[in-house]
C-alpha cells in the first residue's frame, strides 16, 4: 500500500495536465475549471515544428523522388506528401538533422547534383548519401510548403568558419558567396529565422562535457551573423532528458549569447536501446508508454526552473526539438532506418505532449516531433507511390487551431488509471482561445478500458454551442496502412453538451477529443 501511495503522489506531481488541489470528483468522474477570465501566454505556432533528417527514407523516397520520377512531383518533391504537410500548416522544419547534422558539410550539397560527392551515412544504416537534397533543394521545399527553415549547423566536426560561410551563403544579399549562390540558381537571399548551434553536443555531436560545450557554443555563435535588417534566432544544443547540469552550465555560460536552448526526450518503453514493438503490445505496453510520455511535464518543469534562475524574464526559450516515441524498427526494415508503424497509442502520446506544452507555453516556444516522414513517430508513411497519414498526423490536424492561440488555464481533477506499476491521471487536458475568439478544449482519455465523464466549469466563456471531433479505435494497436488508410482518423463527435456555463462530456476509452465552443 505504501508503494502504491508513493506512485500516486509521484504521478500527481508529474501529471501532464495543469492540476491544482480541489475537491475530489465522484468516483470515475473528472472535474475541471477552465479560466478564460485569466488567459495565459500564447501557444506559439512553432510548437508544431517538424523534423526532417537524412535518415532512412525520411528524405529520399519520403519527400524527394527526383524530377524524373513517375510519382507526381514538383522539382523532385512528391506532391502528395507536400500537400498533406501544407494541410497541417507546418510552420517550421528542422534540417538536416539530428546526428546527420553533426558531420554535414554544406558545400557537398550545392552545385550540379551529378557532381556532388557520394558519402556514407555513418549514423544511419551505413548507406550512401548522394547529397542530392542540399541547401537549394531544401529551401525550395520550404517555399513549396510555406514553412520556415530551422537549420542545424555542424559543430561536431565542422569549423566556425564553415558555419559562418553557410549562413552567409544563404542570407547575404551581395558578395562572393551571394554570387556563388546566384550561379547555383538562386539570386535572392533566403531568410533563415532559426539556426541550431550544433545538435547533440553531449553525444553524437562530440561527446562534450557541458563546460566545453558552452565554450564552443560561445565561440561558434559569435560568427552566426545576420545581414542588416534581419534576425537569426540562435538555438544552443541543450540537454539529453534529465541532464540538469548541462542546462545549468549552458544557460549560465552562454545564455546571454543565444535565443533558445534545446531539450531532447524520447518516449522509449522498455528503455534504451529501443526494443519494444510498435504494434505488438498489450495493456502493460500501453500504460508504460503513456506513463513515459507524461514524464515530459516533469522534465520541462525542472529544466525551466534552472533557466528561470539565470533568465527570469524568459528571454531564452526552450525548444523541445526532438520528442516522440521510439520503438524497435518494423520487421524486415533496416534497423538504422528507424521506420516504425504508428498506432492509436502514438496518437495519445502526441495529445499528451501537446497538452503538456500548453502548460509550459511561457517558456516552451518551439517543439519538433521526430520525425516528419517515414522515421520514428512520423506524420506520414510512404511506400513507392503510396502514402498514408498516421494517427499522429490526425492529432496534429486536430490541434491545428492551437497555433498562436492564447492558452486558457485549466484545472483538472481526474480519476486514476493504473496498470501494473504504472499509474497516471486518466484525463489529459488543455484549452486555448484562438484569434477569432473561439475556445478549443483538447481532451485525452488515457484509460484504454473505461469511458470517463468530464464536467468542466467555464469561467469567462461566452458560448452557446459545442461541436467536436474524436480520434479512437476498437483496438489499442489500431493503425493506418496502405490498404486501410483511415482506420484511425478524426471523425465528428457529438458527445458533449454546453449548458449554464458548464461543459459536460463523456470521453470514450483510449480517445483524443477536440471540442470547439461557439
């Protein structure tokens, strides 16, 4: 009993939803208060940033098929994938990695494609990297998508001069590097709003100690110079999971020179190395995964507290620019390609994270799920000419109204869901008011067995009707494939009622629900 109570206390302190003490609801029922009368910070659109690394079929086959491909494309990028990403309104894409960025030399990816050197991708699968997609191609993709680039620079085995020249090549309106860019087909400079000063300096980016990494960051960032009248936000390589010493050292020693600090955390049931199946799991695998996803709240809370010591004005934002589920690769695939199927469980993981980010919107201004296409917790899977949107894609589409909306604090008192040694609140929640004044409430029921009635008191909300959509499925491991592309998708939901300033809804088991109040 003592161990069970300790688990409950830990779960309460690290719950994914903004929970404050209040009277307990009836058994099996969740109660909440939404405070539209005391609005919070903006839920930055950059929270929906995507990540595209030269890894497996994330770039080649997933995004790029070549101009001569029979798959419909625009200048080499497949039209179906680009259209699906535009539908999501992807604001920013991080590229070229990841660990790939830690040894990427940008000059190998410019000039005539046939003359670019072919390298070995030493990080991911040991396959050849043709450098077909380089700076010009990636920037073309950004223009096709209507997204902004977040370029990750090479601090691992690159030089400060190389990084400075890449920035100049991309952004300078005049000069020798601008002339070279024009000869390669682009006269006008590109905007580079975000630049990563390395990727994972604690690991594949050099196995650095935090003190050395902070000094290297100070040195490299000095030479990232934006042309007059423009600005480049510089994001330092932050901590791996709970390395709080790294955060303290980096923000103390280099915080005055950067605009953002990254954090990487993957949900890995069973621990490292990833060994769990993406699709073959029972309730214990479900509960462990969602419990590990909930840990993001604790990590952001503690890293933010350290940042607050040195940056109480919150000038430096936290960029959770690698997150998502990581399982053993799908059977029959190259293990270095990190290709995994994406189930209803992953949809719940995505909703949990997006709700947690709302709670921390004062500090977290960017996040990037890993990754966009065909890698880890992807939005989209492809196989030749075939394409399918994953359950995670549909969660991102469901939460699309959150972009640049105002967070509305929501206090939730939830019943508990427990399986074996994993215990967590059944209900995860967040709420926003968009620029048009409409309120959106995102809810997730983590319990795979029981529906949960939820009663939400609305303070400061003037609305008379409610509509919604839901993502769920009969099985925990339901997924979309090329033969059944809509097994897990968002469909209309009519199980909510708005009356007398109170919103009532019964959340079906294992579901994500978005309610729109009008």
